[in-house]
């Protein structure tokens, strides 16, 4: 699958150029403008690489990096900075950065570093903890919990949840789920995805997370921590006509 990259920079020109350039190189790019948002997104563990500017509003890139590593998030981080001093670079690397580029930089070099970091992080990313809201997935132990309580899933259900939770907020087509969870099994059809999503939803509902996996009709499925507003409205009891409904 294409590398998923989080680009964090408060300069609109840099942010737009990186998004367009990395997308053209076949990467899936999500952007953030300030440090608090960057920390929230990166802490999900759902990115292959984080390209992180040092000078950010809210939290500096250094503080974002420090908190990520403190939370056990091992996603490779490439720092961007206008500061070219040896001490600045050493500080970033000491905090857990995997690379450091000084602005202005060559886009060719940046792309090469992002690809190298994505390859380096492939094996460790498979075993990282994945967090989306109160959902936590330990990919090393293959354990799932919601709000601290364990959720028992079958191997296929677990594979589906990981495939979706690895890209929170992104609609994942059924074809992608088939390739990622069932591989090259030629006897599996798209209908089996619907069946197993149903199994997964029932178990999540029993754990109090029935809203987590959402259907986007005609497109696929997505994991979202926000309840679907149409589903919320449908779940609300309808008030009887004519006052309080008493007879």
C-alpha cells in the first residue's frame, strides 16, 4: 500500500508544495498546521512517516516529537527547520527524530528521505500500538481494547479493524480491504467484506463502540470516533404528536 505521510508546517506555501509533490510521488498525504493538531493525529500511530516543522504554533515540533516518543509512538519523524546549527540538529536527533532537513531543502532529497524512513519503519510499524479515540490495538500482541476493556475478535475481524483503524477518517474501499485482509484468495468476493464488517460491528457494539465503523455508501468503510449524525437522529425516540401523547 502507498506510504501514508503526515506533513506538519504552518507555512501555507511549504505545506501545499509538500502535499502536491508527495501525492504526485504516490503517497497518501494528510496535513496539519499547528502542534496540538499534529500531536493528536500522529498519536494515532496510523502514519508511516511524519514530516514535522520545528517552529509551530501551539506546540513546537520538538515538543510534539518529545510527547510522541513519551507515548511510545515509534513512527519515523523527519524534522524540518530553518536552523542549521549543529546543536539544533543534535537536539532534534536526541529527542528521537529519524532525520533533519534544513530549509530551503531539495524536494528530491526530502522525497528520498521520506521513502527511506517509510521502508525503515515498515517492520516496526506492524507492531506499534494503534490508538483511535478510546480504541487501542496492540499489533504485537494482536489485542484490541475499547475504553480499557478487551474486545475479543476473530483473525479476520481483527484484520479488518486494523486495516480501517490504520487510516482513521479515511474511506477505505472494499477492494482495498479484500487485498489487505484476504490477500490473493481468488474465491473471496466483495460480499464477504460486508459480512465480516457486520460481525465486527456486533462485537464493537457490545463493547460500547457501535459507532466506530461507519459505512460510506457506494465507497467503502471508515473508522471515526464521532457518531454519525443520521444514526444519532434515527436512534432518538420520536415524540408522539399532540402534546405528551397521553390518552
